């Protein structure tokens, strides 16, 4: 990657007088026929097949990748938001379907003459809906926080606040991109399951939501690369300044939530998870410092999931603080805030505990993936 320069390649050459000249030596070689997002054309281009391709250098030589990141970092947040929106679309469609579709009865209702209930009455359907809500709305809260940091970084008059916003964005961008792409795709998978057999048919939109979202784990840098970036660069840069700042922000939220009786349990769990992630990061950092770079980074995707779950739990506790203190004006408002508290509880009780297993595996410096020979696969 070092030494790459950035160029713009025009379709036509431009004469010195500004008029279009002959066509440049760049050709369309083909169109990718994609699984999803078919409305966005994706092509193969060939440059210089005749040895006559001309391009204009953008900026300074050998600085191309750094220049691309001016665009790419915010684009990665955009990819995360795209994944969240597709996950949200699937969630809302499956929620409406579950409220309308009547099938089956409760396990303790044996009377065959009793009317069937809407499938949202079944616990396992509510479980799938809560999962979707906890993934999509938790990720949305984190992405909105990052979007606000983009504004602070660009506009705040205080240089210290701009610096802090920059550090947080450096750390959170790969998480927002990759965690959202992975788990909001899972939300789309659950939406299909809620619809049952109908979910797999094109008469209903949830299968297209899944197909469209499947691109996002590889869009603007594959999720595995995001994991390598997070662990190999972002958490360690500047002596861990960005990571320490994130832990400080998380601690402040946990402290505020600790004084709210309904959220005390979650505040304790968030603090415990933050300490676990800090310990895990120190173990992996020490391994890299002594030269075991390949080993430390071999499970970087797992590390991104660990940090991602911590960040989403933090996002949910921030939302729950608002919901717990709110004074609903209408019944709909009351339902909205109750839903936030329910989804927050679901994430903390059902999802956050998986971080313990991730941390154990990472701290053990498990080498299963690294040691498996390519010939054995």
C-alpha cells in the first residue's frame, strides 16, 4: 500500500484548449451480476490495453491511500448506516406481519375451538423481533453518535474537542461499518424467519433486504480488514489514546445509569464488559509488542465483535437513560420508551454475555486458525 498514488482517469482526453479529444484507453470489460443492490451498476474496467491510457495525478505522489481515506472513513460510516437501514426495513416489515398473521395458540391453550392468535403472541417470534430491534436500533444510536462526532471534528471551536472527536471516529468507524454489516444482516435473516415460508419468496420484500445487505460486509473494506485495522492500528495508536477516551465515555455513561434503579444492573454489566475488553486489549497489545503479530491478529474479527458488542451496549444504555427518565405525553410515547427499555434489557441479558467467551478465546491467544495448514482445508 505504501507508495500508491491517486489518479483520475478520464473517458476522453482533453486538449490544451479545453476541448474533448480522442477517447482515452480505458474500456468497460464487463458488468458484475450481483446477488443484491442490483440498481447500482458494478463494472470491470481495463486500463491501457493499447498502452495509451493517460491519467491526471491527484495531490502529491505516493500519498494516494491517505488521500482516499478522506473520503473512505465517512463512506464507511455510510456503509454502516446503509446496513442499519436495511436491517430496520426488514425489522419493521416483519413486525407488522407478526401483528397481522394469525397462526397457532399458546402452549397452555388446548381447546381446538379457540381462535388462533397473532404470531407476535408467541414467545419465540417476540424473541426474533427483539433481536432485530436490539441490533438495528443499538447500531443506529452508535452511528448517530459518530455522525455527531463528524460535525464536532469539523466545526467545534475548541481544538481539544475536535481532537477528541477525531480520536473517537478513528476507533469507532471500523466498528460501525463492520458490526452493523454483520449483525444487521443477521436481523434481515431473522425477518425472513418471522415470515416463515413467505419470507423466502419475492412476493415479500424481506428476502431482497437480505440480498441487498449481504454486500455490506465486503463494501468499503471487507469486515476482516476492519478487524485488522481496529486491533492492529486504531486501539494501539498514540499510546491507546482513542481507546482510553472511549473507555472514559463508557464509564461516564455507566456512572450516570448507576443512579437509576431500573438501570443499575446494566450499568454494572457495562463496566464489567469495559474492564474485560481493556484487559483483552492489553494481552493482545503485549503479544504484538513481543513480535507475535500474526498470532495476535489472527482472531482480529473476533476482537472487533467484542469491541462492537461493548459499543452497542453503551449505545443502548445511553438510550435507556433517556427512556427511563422520560415523561410520556401519550400512550404511543409510553410504548415507544417501554420498547427501548425492553430492547436494552434484551441486549444486556441475551447478547452481551457472549463477550466473555470472546475475551477468553482472545486472551488465550488461540492459534487454531493460524496453525491450520492450507493443505488441510
